[in-house]
């Protein structure tokens, strides 16, 4: 954690000037204490903070000054960062950290080092308030500032060409006796490893920040109404309570007694078991459900694998046309956050989740970005991150399921695939926000179920869901693969009749699927939160209610 720079690097050209033009940064209230008696110690802080519009969106900013001991983080800087986080929580405006730092201020010794837990606690309080945090790692960002602030932000970008990493290159060389490989410890290598969500050039930062802030920021009316009326939900997140937001929602429309109903949207009764082809909430049978019902199980599997249909990436991009990515090291799982389909505004003008005004935002995760993808442990860790972010912000979580199952090779096993799936399932179950899964194609075993333990499960005409792939079932039970598929009750109509699937969608294109997903999420968001969470608990803590 040194004040590290690479030879010849430029630190004076400041692309941030235009972004911060309308913000007055506050100086430190007092000079830092020279606890070690460092000769000619410079007591100026390396961090200042302020409030104002960033890329046109109100925010709180914390800005590092590399000219002060290489932007190193000292006692006074930790205090300033905590003040910025507190101001962000109070105003419900996202915190944007513009990082340029070599790490802990070594001239302060351990007194500077203990500023890191202070920053960590300040960010924990920001999490508890349900307010977003964005980090922009510039040249350089290393050491404790990257560990405690940059790497833990909700959304992270690193400026192309910047040094980014736990240790600076000179520290690596001193500790190991060899310089790090060319191209390592950079913004590009961090992006390739899934450590940051973007690595734009300086000129593209403003566009990325606008999209990122749009995804994380509360709608204007929510910001003005912030205050009492929040409560802690599963996982420690704060979510709207009966006062404030929830008072605007109205009573639940379905008259449910709160039992283990399989309906999830809080507005309609569940699909009757004897009418499996009816899509709840529609005026009649769902187009597409009829032809799916006529297929054999094996034909359904073949349709999911080989039919003409969109994959997870197509649907995610359609759902979030101006969103930003959440990036992980496993390309088989992709995620994003942003405003859903600009032309979707929930019925009766209830556009925001949980009845909030403004555009409807969501976190969307494709578990199986392309057909046949079998995610590994890192993919399920991205699902955990996405579920936690949705819960923190109080916005919807949409999972797009299209996987024959999780990776089961030796590398995945050694990397802890079982625990990663379990952690992901627990995170989705615990997310206090409205949750919706759309099974786009294949749904195999626990690897798919981890993403489908949601308030509502919807299936497209060319999808299936099974306890184990037909091939795995055939090998285990020693029967032909076609028979395994035919007797496993894996078709959408079978799963609807059993009580696993709540909705049989007619969607066959990315646009249709995205519209259905946005509509279902809007419906879920208008329901009573306590009742919805109670239903979810009952749903997944009991067996399926019906038989074929």
C-alpha cells in the first residue's frame, strides 16, 4: 500500500474538471495530526467532498487529490469520506468516489491504516440506508483505497490505462523480486478479470456515469420523501415500510389470506390446477401454450436447445436498453442494472417499484448468457452480488434462466461450485425486493433453481425445467434419454399444473419476453411487501401442491 506511480505517468491532466464543475468541494475541517513526528509533514487532506450534479444527476462526490502524498489515505481523509457517506445516506443521493491513490498514508503509520475500517463502516451504513455507491478508479488506484472503497462499490469502473490493484507495481517488485508481467495491474486487466464493470477512456466516463447513476439513483419524488418509514428486510437491507412509500400502494387486490399460495404478483389468484394453459391475469389461454402442450417431453427439450428463440444476453439487453453491466469473471452469467424498457410504465401510472414514482428500475441477471452455458462458481457469485444490490436499492430482481445446469468438471468442483450455488440460492431467497424468474430455455437441476427461487416463475413456450438433465437422468436411472425426458414432467404445462410455474408466457422474441417481464415485475411491485415476502417464504418452504 505505497504511494505508487509508474515512471513517466501523468497525474496533472484532469478529465474530471468538467464533471465536477458545478460542485464546490469542502476542505477538511482541521489539519491532520502528525502522530509520528514525520519531518516536514504535509497536513493537507488528500480527499475533499461535496454535493451537486454529476452527469446531470444529483450526487455526493468524494474526490482524491494525487498531488498530496500521492492521494494517500490518512486519518483526516477517512473522516472526510465518512462525512461524505453520511451526507449521501441523509440525502438519498448516490455517492461517487473519484479515486486516485497509492493507498494508506505511510507518513501516518498505523494511524493512517485504521482509517480503512472507518471507511468500511461508513459504506456499511450507506448499504443499510439503501443508497448506491459508484467508484471511478483513476491513475493510480492501489492499496487500501482499492481494497476498502473501490473494489466494494456497487458499480465500479477503471479509467483505461490506469494502474489498478491491491499492490502497486513497485511494491510487487520489492516483495517478489520480479516486476509484474506487462499489462497486469491495469484497468484493462481488472476488467478482463471481472474486477470492474467497465474500463472506458476518460472521454467516455461521463456517459457511463450518467447510465450508472440513473440505475442507482432514487427517482426525484422518492428522494424528496426520504425519511421515516423504512425497515430492515432480509439480509439487513432497508426497504419501504408501511409509512411513507407503502402507504401509496393501496390494499392488496386478491383478498388472499396469506397462505402458501403459488401466485406471486399480489394482484391475482393462482392459476387453477385444472386449467394449466391459462396465463394468470390474461383474458384467455396464452398463445404458444397450446403447441407446447402437444409436444412430448423430449421434443420440448429439443425445442429449448435448438428452437428459434432469444438467449439471455438478447433479453437482458432488450430489458435494459440504457443500463450498465455488473461484470464478473465468468462470461456464462451476465448482469446489469438500469431502467426497464423506457416505454414501460406500469398500469395506472404506477411506474416505480413498490409504487414509487419515476421509471421502473431493476437488476437483471442472465444465468446462462448463451445456449448451453453451464456457469461456474464465479457466475453464481455474480448472481449473489446482483441479488444483494437489488435488495439494497429496493428495486426489482429479474433472473433469466437458460442453463442445463451448473459446471460440474473438476476445476469447478475444486473452486467450490456447490457452496457457490448454495450461496446464490440463499441470496435470491433473501432479497427483499420483488423477484421474478423467466425460464427462457433450459432449466436444469440446482444450478438453474438457484436463480428461480423467486416470487414468480414464468416459462416461455420453448423452455423446460427438470431435476437433472435428461441425459443425467437416463444414466442414473438406466433408461433411454427420450423416455427420461417424457416422464419427468418437465414441460411448461406440466410445471404449471404441478404448481412450480406461475405463468406460461406466449413470448417467442426478445422484445415480447422483455415486455412480459416488465409487466410482471410492475404487477409484483404494486403488491404489499409483507404479504409478498410471506408468500415467498411459504412457497419455497413447502412442497409442490399438485400432481400430474
